[in-house]
């Protein structure tokens, strides 16, 4: 085991290595949706584009699908927290789903539609509409109106029972003070096999992801968020994917693909360049909307969540760090 550890996964503990080997064995047959599309890899959370008047720009939303496809995304997800879903009306969300379902036809990435609502009734309404559009999978943030973990359970049981499609559970973004335990997630997956997919963002993230992996094959898919900051480590541990922002999808996708091609050094080198911009986004709010416009995907950098005016110094710093990624851009 020591020799195997040194050759295949230097730096991992024996426990981590065993977890990664177990995940690899479990995934000898790639996870797939009913459509046949994969449920592994880089699944960007799509941004919501707006006009200068802050109306949803559905033309640019459809254009974003083409962008992600050209970037080599394995999947795409909308609307979630990074999509500013809480700032969208019900009609905007329903129409956005329709736009994406039409734009995604014939495209390679797996389409995952967000069906969360503040309560079960609202989420079921979004789910029923999504079902008419035939996405590959759906995802739901926990309900914000819940007062207990049992409320979370009723919410997800209702959603899982109303669809045969894979249902991703996001562990954060719901009512404050309620933590979806690992036991809770495993129990749902045991009762509803289509509910064994998790986007894990609850701290401590890596430890929770390891615990989820210890419950395969009930738990079928384990994804991260948080801009994919832990991507290289998560890949070495055998997890299934990440859901970062959309503006640098081609870079994330290449890091994933390099790892799958057993080129970890190249994956690490490219990831180090990506981290410059991920870290910069914490210092300069508006970095990613600026990149969506800079890359010709969106017409504006308008947001409903915050008003950001980038200084010349800020844009120069973004451009400086972006320059290191230009050789790797696909779109």
C-alpha cells in the first residue's frame, strides 16, 4: 500500500487514498442522466444577464448556453444563488427555463434546472414546469421558510417523489440555523434513489464530502461549489464534480479533463493561474460579470444584487490576471 500511495497519490493519507480508490471503483460505469448525458465534471452555475434597465436579457441567456458548450462544460445549472435567483420573479424564472431548454437542445452539456422555492408548494410549481421542458436533472436549494430539519425532509421528499429525474440537493442557502446532516442526506437517497446527488457547501466541506463518499452507492454524485477553490484536491479524492461560476468555464473544464487524462502536473499549473482570478474576485466584487462582458457573452455587467462601479485600477488588475489564461480559452 505504501508503494501504491507514493506512486498514484503522493501527499494523500492512507484513509484519503482508500476513499479515492473506492470512489473510482464505484464510478467504473460513469454516472448518467436518463438522457444519457454525464453527471460528472464541471457544471457551471449560469449567470443571469440583464439589460441596462435591469430587465432579464433572454437573448444573452441563450447565448450563454452556446458559450458554455464551446468552453467544454460538462453541464450547466440555472438558476441558483450565483444566478441571483432570489431577485428573479416567478415569471422570469419560468421563461428562463423555457429559453434554456430550447437553447440546450442538441448541445453536449447536461442541463440542470433549479426548482427551489421558499416552501414546498412553490418548489413543486417550479418542478412541474421544469418537467414539461425535459431537463437532464434538477436541483433545489433548501426552503427558506423552514423551521426544522423535518421541514427540509418533507420538502425534498415531495420533490423527489414528483420526478424520476436526478435531483441534486444543495446543502446551503435555506433557512438559517438548519444543517442538513449526512444522515439526513443518506436517508433521502435510500428512500429515493434519484435523490442521491449532493452539492456540498456546508462547512467543513471536505470532511462532509468524504463522509458522503463513504455512503456510496446510495450517494451517487458529490459536487462542490465555492468557485471550485478546492478542485484539484477534490478530484484527487475521487469526487464527482464542481459547480463554479460561468465566466471561466473553459479553464475549469480543462483542469478537470487534464486530471482525467492523468496529467496532474498540468492540471495543477493551470489551476494556479485560475486561482489568481478566483482570489481577486474576493477583493474586487464585479470581477466575474466584467469577464462575462469582456468575453463577449453579455452586453452589460448589470446586477440586481449589487451596484458595482469598477475603477480603472480594478479593471487593470483583472485584465492583468486574465492575461495568463488567454492561451487556454476556447470561446
